[in-house]
């Protein structure tokens, strides 16, 4: 083994060359480096687009919320229908305005599944009788005001099955005197529980006895749609449920929409326009005002708010607290929304 030193560099620290600084290191050598960052520009909100329909000779049906309810819903209206289904597409801005203006309703007609839209009016003491298949909150539970008023005899309930409700409204929209019902209804307890809506008639073609329900023709309908023009043509971006049948059966419809759009936008896709203008008396633009229910395509239902309502509405005193907190203290929908988590 050779004793000749190796030419290979050593990795030992003591063998590494040391570099001496040319000048002493001071604090100035550690001063922070100045970094200049360009300011983030603030986004400019574009002005609203020009109203393409402003010069149209067609009547402008767009109204503010309070005026629409004041003009088209008389106090003590004979019958009023509500659109929406379960916790979806409830015209809640219109419903809250009914409470603010204390509009009494002799007969309230729901879709096959009413929700807070009906329960709020019942709890406020504005409804004498209701035609419905169900009022509740799906997986969250039963409708507390509806149940309390029905049990205490303060609300007359005309219970019908869902198909009877659908067919009765279709008969009203078709100007028919009544609707013949499927034979299975006869074996239920509904004809005995609600004879006013289930009457036997003779089929003129077979001579058999069938059940029939009277046509429903509400005086006023309060219904939600996704978009409409100022003339009342409307379209749905999600499910329409039974809303179109309610509109066609009613003598006057007040339409709550998320957006008022130019007529040209609607006629670009005319097959999506499922509500023609001649059915509509007023168009109310109310952003986020299906709250606390969902507006299809725009926002989901507010489960936390619905749970708060259910908790408070379980008692008469709690229901009054809800009204004080969210409606009586909020003269406008902007005030109401400021109390919620949606904006």
C-alpha cells in the first residue's frame, strides 16, 4: 500500500480552504430589500345595460313588490294560490309582503306540497281555509303553524290527494266544470273526509259511477319564475312543478322573478318560454327572495334558517318572535335579506 499523498480533494472541514472577507460584515449588509408591488386594480361595476324594451308600445307590467300586492291582492281575497314545491321556488318575497300588508285570504290553495309559504300565512292568522295535499318541510319535519291551527280548529282543512289537486287546476285552466278522477281515489278515505271535493258522477259513455272534483280557479296566484321580460313572458331554469297549471287556472297572476331580461333574450330561445305574457298581471324583480327556500339555478335553500323557523314557530310566542325579527322589523326585502346569511 503506497504512502504517497492522494491528489483527490479532502472532504474534511479542516482541510477546506477558508475565504476571508475583504471587509468587516455590518448590519447594513442585512437591510431588507425593498419590493415594490403594483396595486391591485379595483374592478369597475359596469353600468346596467340599456333597456331594449323601453320604447315598446306593449304595456310594461313591471311593478315594485308592495305596489303589486296592494293592487292585485284585495284584503279578504276569495282564493289565492301559491306556487313552488316543498322547499323550492317559493315566492317568499310576495308572501312576506302579504304579511306586511295583512292581506286576509278566505281560501289558500297550495301546490301538491306546500311549505313555509303556506305555514307563514297561516301562523300570521291570515288564512280561513286551505286546499292542500301536504304542508311540511320534507326531512326537517312538519309545518308547525299549519298543524297547530288545524288541531285547534282555527283553520278549515280541505284535504285532497295530489292528483286531484293537479287535475282540478288543469280543469280550471281549461275552463272545464270539473275533473274526472282516477278510480283508485274511491277506495281511499278522502271522499268521506272531504265530500266537498269528491262527488260521484255518471260516466256518459259507460254508465259507471266515477268520482269528480270541482275545477279550481283561484282569484290570484303568487308564483315564482327564473326570468321574465317586462311584458310578463317567463321562463324556468329548473323545475316548474305545478306553477304553470296554477298560472293558467288563475284569474290574475303576480310573478316574482330573479331577473328581468330583454324580450330579445327570451325569444332567442322561444321554446323555453313556458309562461306567456297574457297570463301575467305584474312582474316583480326580487333577487334572492325565494329565501329561505331554493331558487333553481340561483341558490340552494337555507337549512339553518328553516330550522330556526321551525324551532320558533313551534309555539305561538315563538312565531311572533320570528315575525318581529324578520318581517315586522323589515319594511323591505332588502332589509329582510340583510338579516340573513344569503347576502
